[in-house]
């Protein structure tokens, strides 16, 4: 059941072919590239088969970026947005003092 779903998409087939080509060349760099490609294949299959987040199924790269930015959102707000809601650099300089 997994093979027809993976073969239908075309995304996963190209990753598998790239991994096989990397392994055929041999060498440490090729093996590392093949391992990375296989991990990406596993992630792609997981995204296709999961039912919880439709954004990951339809737009996997954008979905992963969205969840990454959701995870680091508090740090970004702390760095770039002042707690009072003001973003004027002159106000931030006044907070630091002389």
C-alpha cells in the first residue's frame, strides 16, 4: 500500500533515484548524501501519509517552515518587538540610558 502512494507523487521517486546514484559513486561524501536523501524520503512519506496537518500534506516545505517559525516565535518577538508594543529605535535607545 505504501509503494503506490510513494510512486504516484514523483517527489519521492526522484529522492530515491538520487540516493541510489549517490551510493553508486561510493566515498564518504556520497554515503552521507545518500543518508540525508533517505531521511528526506522518510519525511516526505510521513508528510504524505499523516492526516493531522493538511498544510504538511499539500505544501510540505512551507508547512515545515511555518512550524519552525511558530517554534521560534517567542524569541523573535523578544528580539525585535518591545514589550510595550513600540518599535521606534529612539524609544529603545532611551531605555538603555546614557
